[in-house]
C-alpha cells in the first residue's frame, strides 16, 4: 500500500482511493500469499474514539488499507486541501464496499465469510447477496452468541469455524472498535488473507435496517436517516459526541491551514522590483 497516497485527518492516515481502486487493492491483497492483512473503514465516530483509545489507535496505525467511510472525513480533507495537498477522492463506505466485494467474488472466485452482526442478519445478507450475484462465493456465515462471546470456548469456536473453510476475505460485523481490535488480535491465528470490519453492513444488506435514500447518502445526510430510525440510541452519539468533535476538528483544520499559509508566505523570497534575476 506504500504507493497509495495518504491524507491525514486528526492524525489518521486515510488512503486516497476511489471505491474502484479500493476494491482492486483488496482483491490483490486477497490473492497474495504471505502475511494476513486488514482494512479499516473510518468515520467520524471512529475519530472520536481514537482520541482516547490508545489500543484502537494502534490498530489503525497498523492497518494495511484505511478508507474514508464517513462524509465528514471527506469534507475535512477538502477543508485542509492546498495546491500541494489534495483532498480525498471520495467516500468509500463499508456498506457499499460490502456489495462491491460480493461482485468481485462473483468475478474472481474469491471466497467470502460473514462473521457477526445481529442474529440472522448475516444469513439474510447471504440470501440478498446470492440473489443479486448468483456466482458469489460465500463459504461461511457465523453469528457468535453475544452472552458468551468473550469466553475462551467461544473464541476458539469462532477461529475453528473460520479456519475450517479458509476464506479469502473475512467480513466482520461486531461494531467498532470491537471488530477492529478483534481482527488485529486474531489475524495471525486465522491466516485469512484480508479481514475487514463492516459494522452494520449485514443488517443493511439483509433488510434488518433500512439504508438512507441515495440522495441523502450523496449530500452527507445518511446519519440523519439512521437517527430517525433509532433516535434514543443515537442521540448522544450524533449530537453530543460526534457533532462537537466535528466542529473542533474543523476549527483545528482551518487554523492549521492558515498557519501553513503564513509560514509559506514568510519563507518566500522577496524580490526587488528591479531584481535582474526576474528578467
């Protein structure tokens, strides 16, 4: 991934790729032998958590591919952009990436495994994906029971189920930061070429949760649609945690850009009107 450009937002290095480029990179990683790799799909809520969770930040720093899942991430990159520093090309959401990888599986034969999600969500997602892409290769689905997820027995069971079918790409829907930390802790034990945290993608693909209309996704209002479905659960996250942090980041970004411009202006050589080197 070293050849891919990176854009830093709140200290996190996001790879500057389009959806098509992200899929190409993941397919290439899945087709390679060698070390297991993982992908992070970052949004504003992740950035808030990263501010005070050192373990989560370490997982992000070691990520092989970090994608800008949230629209605010793209907005902030545009706010910070200069002639020497481009903005992110586009938003690459985990929910859209989920479908694109299913399509890639049909085309390449790469084997997918759906791990996690709400009860039955991964099964419903498999049905929906198979209906749209009949040639998709889904080699397994497993939803660990919530009540004993952390037990040694259940963790061994998860690894046994995944390893027994040897997927090329493991899609994990435990929610952040749980899914990213779990992937980082287990990737060497699983030996799956690529693992990706996909949050609520199984629920959306399977119809358990309705996704916002396309126009709302495009203008950055997908969060509002989700809030209307779960206002009690999401009120504090969206309007207290995330919104306040977004304002803070925007102010930081504007100040840093102004300071950078002032520094560049001070360092620029001053020429006399009659400087012969100008003619």
